[in-house]
């Protein structure tokens, strides 16, 4: 009965999310008989700082930042929270260059790359970015489906299919405007709802408050009798923390779902303010899912003996929270995963229509009706591919880190140099994207991520070396630098 109540709350939340999407969609149709593809995918470039901050936070705070962090408490203790703290630092760092996204008067990362370095770089960046968003969407489906699995006993596959269907319907309904509107509700549930619930849970008589939780956690051992060191904030290791921060700064700079949000800002000041607010919110929130994961491994009988478990957050919540509160906590996770998955779908649709369909299929012609239709088809495709990823993968954070590295390690150097450096050549941009991506892939799949250092770091370093070295050689031979980007002045 308790799980039934919790599940009803989550279902009501999912229904509310779909209703918001459909409401905004109908409102947009009444306001404009012919909605342009830019209106559908970019919210007419009208987001103020608070809505922008909420959209940034909700887009990034997905399954890895909630369910994934709670799962990794077994391996890294409370230092698993660094995964989200680093995101907050990343948002603050990227605020310094956020206005430039808006000034380029573009809609996608590949478009910015293509304007500076040409067709080859444009296509390669579009392919790596779209592939990464397929993987990222799969991670969000894993998180939501694992919650439904715990609550209902539905097999994971069925739960994943239901999750995918709901996200597709709500995202297709109103495009980016509906996602931005729903994100304000999501942010409230993720931050306020989950934090209040965490305090309620920790004061459950079975847990006995923070002091008892920490005392018990310090005594926890694994199946072999070794202390798990669950309260450590440094167990994850300095290289991993540095890698997280570098990963987020680089992926926020080149990740379509984030850059698209910045490009949807009404002006540069809103982009800066929204990024800083999102950073502060992320860093403050980070410890909440870690504490909930700690409760699972310390107080659920026999749970820690099974090792790291992807349902740690859900298991702790249904065990130690009242049914309605549990429903609100898990609705917060559903909110996080749905908003992230929706952002991924919209980002993929934007890149496909903007960087493949219009330039190479329509040969540069603009047809808004066709493009909106194609965008919706692309959303369905990314949802289905994400479902496949979810059904063939398990660790959410591993999937996300792989996605981040493959999409950003190569393009980051070309992107930054494209915005701020004069003396880089077209060939240098393409070569840096290619070698950076290959190094990142080898770091992950060939070397198995040594020292826990994100592949985005070695890939990015090699990409920077390549772009400067090749540019220097080519310019010395008389090759002209790539044309600089034209910037709007606000």
C-alpha cells in the first residue's frame, strides 16, 4: 500500500509535466499560427536569468546527479558528491564566456565550429555531439526506470519503455518553451522537495539523526571486513575531482543542451547571471543525494553487502520516508531525469535540423513547417536510441562521463580558439577535433580511464596541442587563418 501511494504521487507528477507541455504548446499555437523552428527549439531567445538558471540546473541535474551519486557512495563515500559540486564550479567558470554564445547569433555548437573551420569540422562535431546525447538520454532513462522498478516490481525493460514514451510526448508537445516552463516546477521539487525529505528521513527513528548516521557509517565494512570509509569527502581522489571540474567546464562550453540554453537567453547579462545562479544551486544541492545514498548503505539490512547498487536512492527513500514524502523525493528524481532527457532530445533535434537537414538535405533552404516536423521525428529517434542505451548499460555516471568526453574532448579546443583566437587554420581545427576525440575514446575504452581521470582532460590537452601546432606550421607555409566569427554587439 505504501509503495502504491508513492507511485500514485509520481504518476500525478508525470501527468502534470505532460499537461504543462501540452498547455504551452497550445498557447504558442494561439499566439502564432505559424511557429518557426527557432521558436520551437530556442524559446524565441527570450529566457531571463531565473528561468535560464532553472533550465540550466534542471538540464544538468539528471540521473547521474541524483541516482548515480547515491549509488557511488558505496565506492567513494560522501565524496561522490564532488560529481555535482564540480558541476556548480563548472557553471561559474563558464559564466565568463556565456555571453559569447549569444553574440555568435547561432543555435548550435557544430554551427559555430562550422562557421570558423568549414564543412568537415561541422559534420564531425555534429556526429560526435549527437552520439553523446544518445548516450546521455539513455542514462536518464536508466535512472527513472530503476525507480519505477523498485516501486512497482515492473521489470526494468517495461519501466524504461514507459519512461521513454512520457518524455517523448512532453518534449514533442511544446518544444523548448514547454521544457523551460516545466523546469521551474522541476527545480522546486529537486532542490526544496528533496532537501526537506532528506531531513525527514534522517530523523526517522531507524536512523536517529545525523550524529548516529555518521557514527554508524564510520563503522561500516564490506563483505571482506574492510572499512568502507563512507564519510570521506576525499576518497574519490584529487585527479578525479580535477577531472570532474575540467569535464564540466569543457562540456558546458560545448554541450548542445547547455549552449542552446545560453543561446536562448534574452541578453548577455541574463546568460551570466543565470549561469552563476545555477552554479551556486548545484554546489549547495550536491550533498543531498549523497546523504540519501549513505542511509541506504548504512541502515538498509544487508544492502552494503551487495556492493554498489543503482537503486540505492529509491531503496532508502521507500524505506525511511513516509509514502507521500517518498513520492515527492522520487518525483524530484523523475523531474531531474525527465528534464535532462528532454534537453537532450531538443539538443539533438536542433543539431540535426540545423547542422544536417537544412544545410545538406535542403541545400540551405529554410522551411519552418518541415523543420518543426523533422525536429519532432528526431526527438522520437533519440528517445528510442536512448532506450536502447538504457537497456544495454548499467552505471549511470560511467555512461555520462563517456558521453561528455566523446563530445567535448575534441571540439573544446577548436570551439574556444574559434571564439577568441585569430591565428588558427581550418585544417588545424578539424585535426584537433579528430585527434582529441580519438585520444578520449582510447583513454576510456583502451586504457580503462587510468587514475580515475576523465578522458576529457588528456583528449582536450592533445586537441589544444594539435590546433596550435598545425596552425603554426600551416601559417608558416602561407596558409591563411580561418575567417573570424562575426559577433553581435548588445
